[in-house]
């Protein structure tokens, strides 16, 4: 397995927006790699896992995004990266749970397209590892996510009586943001292109998406978290709605961004993009250093078990030729110490 990765550590949102591939683009990329491919696209990363050589993946990505600083992982390094990612160790917010669902969704999308062949074992094992890490360590304790940080920023901006306009409330991140805002006592109006029943059921007022500029006039804070490929809050219309000069906080949790970057220069307006949460994320990550170390240990065990299974599958003809006694010993070794089993199989492979 190979992996080409571009994430929040290597690229800012200006670059990441160029590789925020739509479902149609993801399908085209995966179909262009006939040996198998899975595309993972989130706010903080775009990654392509595939079978083939390095150039195959680079050509597939170049069709939609040229000259982006993708990092290449080969074979065992690619698998290790996937397992650590599923464990929450590569996230901007270490230990966040959303990445596990995002990997599961990407894998499901690839399976529905028939493009996951050759990658199933790695992804199934990585998802199992992510679940195991969260069960055996405290890495997900003191739950923190972008939704939590966004709500905290609103309450820091206006501790009481905050009137918040939330755009994109029906998505996964939007639903979490809404929950956090309501729990903190904010008065929320949620807009979505879909029907607003979900927002109303949660305790927010629902309004048509088309009314967002009118609603903006009364809002203290705006949070936008849609999957739109187009600007949700254009500069000219936002400037007209905010011409009273009132202090307003705009939070953009989307990639590509929903809010024109010029909004942050309007009188009274402060704009916070997804990369603006780095300091808060680092504070969260510092609290989880011990749990992260425990998670790394669990990942190492999961990887050893996965590699042992791959060796057993790949070296099945070799294992068949062994005596029953030798098979029993190797089976016991694999169960007791998967890493030692892998080392034994590696040496046997080299000696042939």
C-alpha cells in the first residue's frame, strides 16, 4: 500500500482548499487507479491510499491539484500512518473521535465504487485499532473537538446572551457545534439548505439558508460549517449586512472556506478560520501526552498483529511445507509475540 498525504501540519488552508476534492472528483481519482484506491478528504487533510507505484498516485492527483506538497508513505510506513491516524494521533486535536468516522466513511465510499480491493485488510484493521485505542487508553477523555473549540470561542467573545447564526447545522460538525452552543446557553438560529426540523428538535430556531444575510444583522456571532464549494458569505453582501459596525465574531470551520477572507477586515468584524485554533489545539494536546504515549503502544501491538496476518497470508505456501510441530510452534509464536513472528518470517523470506 502507498499513501500520498497533505495535512494541516504541511499546508495551510489556502493550499488545503485546492485539494478538498468533491465526491465526483474523489470517484474519478479512485477509478483512475485500477489496482485499488481510497481517498480520504477532511477539513484538515487529503490523503490517497492506493496500490501501485508512487507515480500512479501522483498522476491521479495532478489531474485536479498540481504542485501541492504531498508527503509520500511507502508500504509499512503507509500502513503505520493509517493506524496512527485512526487512533487520533495525527489529528490537530489529538484523540478526537471524528477521524475514525471519516476513515470509515472514506472506506465505505471506496467499497461502493468497487475500488477498495487490496486495501480492505489494512482499513478494517486500522478501524479496529482506532476503536481499541479509545477503549484501552484515555486519549478520548476530556473530549475536545473543533465544535467544542468553536463554541468556547463564542462564549469567550460574549459570555452571556450570545445570538449565534449557525450555517450548516445538519452536517456532523454542525450538529456538534449546535449541541455545544445550546448547552452553553446561546440563542441559536440555524440555517441549512435542507429542512430545519433537526435543528428545531435540538432547541434552535430554524430558518431558510437564503435568509442568512438578513439574519446576520441581528447576530453576535456566525459559525459556518458547510460542504459548499462556493462562498457562503460573500464580502460585498456581508459588508452591507454589517454596516452598523457592531462587533461580530465569524468562525469558519470549512475547507474550502465558507467566508470571504476580506470579512475579517470589516469594521467590528473578527474572522477566525480553522487554522486559527492551533493554539487551543496545542493546549489540548499537551494535556494528553501520557494518553498519547499509551495509544502509541496500542498501535504498535495492532500493527504487529496486522503484519503477522499479512505475512501468514503472503507466505502460506512456505507455511504449508512445514511439519505439524513447526506449524504449532509458529502459530504459538504469532499469538504470543506477533512482532517476533514477523521478524522470523522476514528472515525466512530473506534467506530464500
